[in-house]
C-alpha cells in the first residue's frame, strides 16, 4: 500500500499545512451534538494538565501535482471544525485586546491573533486566497467571507452546510464570551492566560492519526478500513467514492448511482455489483472486487482531454462524428480520440483564431458522420484527411495567430497550456487548476511602464505575446512590477513558457510582445495541425 506518511500529530502540526476538500466529499454536517462534544472534550483536556485527547484519524491523498495539493479523504468534518474553532479563538484574543486598558495585554493579544492567522488559518492580510483550507465550490466563498474574513450573521442560513458552519462559529463565540466574562478571572492577564490554556489544550494536546497516501485508490482503502469498525468492508461505498472522484460530471454520476440504489430496492448493493461483474468478467471474491474494478476504471485520458478542450473551444458540431464512430462498432476509443484531436485542431484554427463561422463546419462534419455510418470511411486516416481538406491553411492561420488577442480567459489558458506542454511535455498543468493564473507581462496597470503609450498599452495588453502562466501566489506578487523585477520570479517558475520569457528577453516593449507571439506561432503550427 502506497502510504507516504503515517504519524500521530498535534493539531498545530496538522493545521500548519493547506488542505483541499474534494467536491465529491459530503458537505459540513456537524450540528449541536457534535459541537457540544467537541467543547466538552476541550474543557476536559484543558482542566487536566498533561492529558491528551485523540481527535480521530485524518486520511489525505497527496496528489503530487504541480501545486503539491493535499486532499482530505477522511476527516473533513474535524478539520473544518478545527478551523472554525481557531478562528473564534483568534476573535476572542482580538476582543480582549479591544476591551483591555493594559497596553501590554493588548500587544500580546494581537500578537497571538496574528500568530493564529498566519500559522493555521492562512496569511489573510497578505492574500485572501492564501488560506489553509479550501472547501468545495459550493461552500468555499461562504467559508472565506463569513468565517475567515468576517463573521456569520445572526440569521439562519438556508443551505444546511452553511448553517452548520454558522452555528459552530456562534457556539464557540458564545463559549469564549462566557470565558471572558467569568467572574473568577479578576484581571485581563488572567483572561489572557485562560485563552492561552484553550489554545495550548487544542493545538498541543489534541492529536490526530495522520495517514497520507500517494494514490487516490489507496487513500480510499485506508479510509474504508479505518471506518469499518469491525464490520465487513462495504465495497460498494468504496467504489462509489472512487467513481465520484473520477467523474467528469459529478452530478450525473451521483444521479446514476442513486437510481441504481433505488431500483435495487434495499438489495445489498455490494452483492449486486459483484454479481454484475462476475456475469461478464472472470469471477472475483468480494475482497478482490474493489481493486479489480478500480483498475478497470482507468480514465479515457486522451478522449477526455480532447472533449474537455472542445468544450473550452465551445465546439458542439462534432457530436455526430463521435456518435457515428460509436454506432459503427469498428472504431476503438483511441480511434475516436485521434479523430477528436483533428477536430480540435480544425476548430482552433478555423473558428478560434480565424473567426470563421460554424455553418460550413456543421455541414462538413455531418456529412463526414454519415460517411462513417455508411462505411464509406473505415479508418482514422481517411476521416482525418477529409476534415483537413477545409482546414485553414498554414499561411492564413499564422497571419491571424500572430495578431490574435482576446480577453476570454478560458481560451487564453487553453492556448498557453498547450504551448507549454509542447515546450515541456513532462509537466502537466491541470486545465481546471485555478491556482495557475494568467500573467500580463506588461501589466494591466501601465503607470510604471512609461516607455509604452496608453494607446499601445490598450492595444497590446491582451495580445497573446504579452501573456503567460504563473502560480496564483507568484502572479499576485509580480502584479504591476516593472519587467526587471519580474524576471527573477519568472526564472523561479516551474512553467517553461514563463521561464523562457526571462531567458529570451532583457526588456519588454511592443517589439518584444510581437516577437514572442511570432515565436509562439511557430509552436502553434506544430501543435494544431
């Protein structure tokens, strides 16, 4: 089993790193009972010096992607509760600082507040995206705005997960208000020390069993094994999590899974899946089922890549071709992927860069689909040759590409990532990775770039030659710097496209933008062909 890291960790160690909660994980579900138990456990630990509290297990998938993301597979409820608790503790220190007349206490409280923020919540003053926990898409904005950067309202939230977050925050806040109002604490020094007691009890004496796996399927095995609690491993649940994690359309995957459970009408889903598998594959025992099926669910990498790209390019007229190839029964998935590769190049050259309308494309692809269905085209080479007949020629494509500009960020990211993949095939940048952002070499604020006129700035700002990719943090630091100040950051990038800017140019002006876009065009002619 590919366990990369296993240890018992204090919360201060665990919370010091950023984590991501996958979209397929359940939303925040802790309510009054769980929050009450958390506080009771904290009080007992605080009141017994030297005692420790086992807070449960954390299972993490280390994706080992460019950003080194760590995804929480088991323990998201405990992790989010911990973040909410630390945030309310920080607010309690700030409240004491605001009410105390002792300047030394005020200073110590604000120091603690800053320490909690930077070490465990994220350096929010520097960058609101530099947080230590990223929730799913549905809840992250609420978590950021109403927990980390502000506080939730007194009114209940409609969405259950957000209401649970609001309740947890309010409950912890009320508890700390009671602590600060405790008549047994005579001075602000006493109150400060009591808050420190809570901080130390949680960060140093709450412990988790931390397990980290390099492979997602292994992380799920660990998760399910730890949660079995002596019961037989539920292979169906394990497969469900794995399928959801790989799904291109998560909502559709969930819909189909729930429909299956409904139609089974309380039949054992694991047993059904085993019977179904064994009906058309070599028989497997239940204990072998998960590993066998998960290996068979290898993503259609090339196929999905081209479909994702065509979606980005807003192409739809190719559907009949794919359906015809499927219905013909003569073509493999690799064949379909190869044809989609040609259609992607056709769409990019004709529509995206040269701006030709889709009417002729739709007629041409519909005709090709019919020819496939009627067995007039029986191999990929013939289909590809037919599509390429009406593809924009190299001279026209190059002329349009060298002058191309757009503010459509999805298209810009698509082009820059494709060129970077050509320059550095070993580095893959996730198309959905919002952490990789568009960097304007000549920035949007041109005040510091006095050698470029306002008219030139407007004309060339969104030229492809003026754009590159950077990780989010570096992009924000580079911001509106002059070119000489940006080049060290470019050289420090993992993205070859960006490294080349610093290597190939000593200054940045209109001629540099045009020269770089011409060089990018030479790559484009080899990529989209």
